[in-house]
């Protein structure tokens, strides 16, 4: 029992940057939702039930246009398909004997950030650690939406600007230390960043949505790395334990 | 539109949850195939790197503060600082730099 509380606490602690970053991003979402004439309650419910940034921003346009539900489903599927890859990766971090209800609950919180922290943690991912992360992320995301919708002027712009790098700082804190230990991972990180940069600059590719960009590059680069350096997993394979 | 909004939200939430939930519940066993294992091992590093750059340069009010945050966070992460420390330092760098830029210009 104590172990569970310990795990939950450590998840909460690691989740603080997620919550802070979400606060800034969802604040903007709240403002945008209000501009799209969506009620504060609906915006908050959307954030609480969806817990996804790009998908929700895209949804505003769909709702404003009064588009069919099928279109909404398709848009969400395309933008959020990257979560499918993340969940596949995460499935290997869970204890095979873990009860199903934990899997159902963790699924709710598989965001880019929760995934990043969970997937790169050493050893098996305990459900209570994941709940800690989610427990820090969800209030940030929901509260930010509320604050943004209620009062767009509540937080000074400079503070919002500063908070919005919290997530990137966290991502860097996740990828850099292992990249320092492994030249292969360092290469993977650099190639990924360079490719992402090219995708944003080359005219034909820059039209691709960010969700798809993540999917395409992940499949290609992780696929190539797995071909070229299949043994890497064993070296860094503390996760097999 | 307001009657519909919760239906829209339901559709969104349903689709998004299924995307997240199906792989986690359907893949219960440890994958033995070396290629797939390696692929899944690399996935987080690629996705996170792709999401960091160049997006960090447009996240803040100026590309300079974003770049400064990138450098600061990279150095601190390299030195093994915690998630929280790296993250708050990145925020602080942006805050101070944008304040200074405003002051100077």
C-alpha cells in the first residue's frame, strides 16, 4: 500500500512540469474556445474528457463550421493517431499481469507528455506512477481552460509565454540524458529534430499537419534505427528487467 | 449549435480514447520480435524530438527566447538535472530574456 502511495507521489512530482505547461497551453485553448462561441462549461468538459491539445484546437473549427460528426471523428483520428503508436510502445512497459482496469484508466491519460515521461522511465511502469502523472496533468489542463475561457487577461502575456516552454524543457530533460549515454540515441534525436525542421520548411511537406508529421517521421526514423541498430534495445534495456 | 456541442465532445472523446486504449489493452504480452521491440524502443525519442524542434522556436513571444530556452534546457538536461529543474529553468530563461528584450528595445 505504501509503495503505491510512494509511486503516486513520485508521479505527481514528475508531473508538475506537465501540469504547468498544460496550464499555459490550455489557457490559450480557453481563449480560443470562447472566440469560437463555445460555452465555458463545454470547453472545460472538452478538456477534461479529451486531454489532447492539437485535437481540441482542430475541433473548434469543426464545431464552428457545424460539420458532420463523421468529419469530427475523422479529424480526431488523423490528428490523434500518434497516440496509437505511443500506446503500443507503452504496452511494453506495463506488467503483463496487471489487471485490465488499470489499462483502461491509464489509457485516458496517454498524452504526448505523460507518454514521454512514462516511456523513458526505467523499469516497469507501475499504474500508480502513471496516475500520479495524470493527476498532475489533468488539473493543469482543465483549470487552464477554465481560466482562459473566463478571463483571457488573467495571466500576463509574458508569464504565459514563459510557461509555454515548460513542456519543451521537460521533453529535453527526457531525451537528452539517454542521448548522452548512447551515441545511437544522440543520432536518433538529432536526425529527428533535423527532419522535423525540414518538414516545417519544405513547401510541399509543410502543409502536413503536425500530428501526421509526428507519425510519418516516427515510423520512418524509428523504423530505420531499428533496422540499423536492432541491438540498442538490449543495452538500454533496463526496461526488460 | 449548443445542443450539439456535447455530442461533438462525445464523438471526439470516444475516438481519442479508443486510439489510446486499444493498443494498451490488445497488446498484453511482451513482444519477442527484435525488430518490433527495437522500433518501439526508439519511438519515444523520435516523437519527442520531432515535437521539440522547431516548435520550441515558435512557442514563445520571440524566437530568440525560445532558442535560449532550448540551449539552457539542453545544457541542464545534459548535466542530469531533474525534469522539474530543467523545465522551470527553461521558463525562467524565457521570462527574464523577454523582460530584458522589452527593456532594451
